C-alpha cells in the first residue's frame, strides 16, 4: 500500500467516477509521491503517520518543494492539486478524515490579461483524453475546434448537427463514444436527446443553460491554465483559421467563418498584434 485507503480510493475512481485505468495510475503516482515526501520531510507525520496528523501546512510545503526543486509548470501544479483535492474530498465525505487539508488551497490563477489562447487547439487530443476535466468542458472544446458557437451547440436538436460532423482524429472519435456513454443515462433521466443536460430531473427544462455550462467551465479553468469562456474559445478558433488560411479571399473567409466585414477586419488586426 503506497498511500492510505489506496484500494478503496481506486475502486471509487473506477466505479463512481468512471476514470480510465491510465488516469487512475496517475493518481497512484501523485499520491504515492506526496506521502513519500511527507514521511521523509515532515517530522510530525513521520513520527506518527496517521491522516489525522496531516495538515494544510504539510500540503503547502509539498507544493513549495515542487515549485522550488522541480520547477513544475502551472498546469502541473493545478493537476496535482486537483488529484489531492479529489482524494481528500473522498476521504472527508466518506468520514475517513475529520479535516480537509486542501480546502483553502486553490489552483494558480489564469492570467486575466490573456483572454484568448490558441495553443489548446494543438493539444486537443491530449485534453480530450484527460479525465480530470468534466465531459462538458471537453465537449465544448471539441465543438469549438469544429467552428461551433455556444449559441449553436446549446440549441435544441444540435445532436443531429454533430452526428453529421466529420471528426478528424481517432482521439476525437474515441472521446465522442465515451461522451455518448456519459450522457446516455442523463438523456434517459431527462427524456431528452440533447447533448448538454442538467443533472437534476427537470422535465420542463432539461437542457443546460449558458450560465449552467459556465459553472462547469469555470471549475476546469485554473487546471488548464487558460480562459474557457466560450466567446474567447471561439475567438481562438477564428484566429487559428485566419493564420492557417492567409491565402483565402476575404469573401471566402467571411463565408467560412460566418463573419461580417467589420468582424473579419477586427480579427485580422488582432492576429497581427498577437503575432
């Protein structure tokens, strides 16, 4: 056993959270490394290695070590904190601990001045396979990559449009299959075939609202390290398309990207500033 309640926690991740085996292995690695550090460097815990003796200061010391000695990136910091949060939340909700040592710790903030980030589009296959992110977050990114706006994919019946959309990589196709398995029980509960649905049974209004979707996106924002507001994501899609099709005429670009002349000029100038 590399960390307390490892077997029970692994069963929870598999049975209740439906995480992939590879993702569960990353939890094992992170938690084993965390508890190895505590036993070697935190005297109180080393002397009496019970969870009751683990404090918020121990967790902060661990992250200080990672940032100082291992120079971890913002995304790595947020990923490890997310893993520890889920572990301690599980222990707390199952009454295996009485205190919650990561309760006041938060992911490193996204730069408020950098609203539009285009780098995620090149990393989408990796993001789609990351079970730390909610299915709704990953689906929003996938749909944005294919040019859809939030107004389009929250519209009733959008599932028909997606069914006729050509997914461009094995990772996208695999994620779409997994998403269907995720959403199917909600569709049955809400008696709806739409793709973004509320968790609670609401037969008169089963579809997730724009505000409701933002709550899921906001939770994953610090973990990914860039803004997830759909309007900024769509802007990153437009800028990427403009950069990739510099030889297209303005008329072709406006038709393909559904832009009016003023909007096209705005994005062309923005692209010049960013590059």
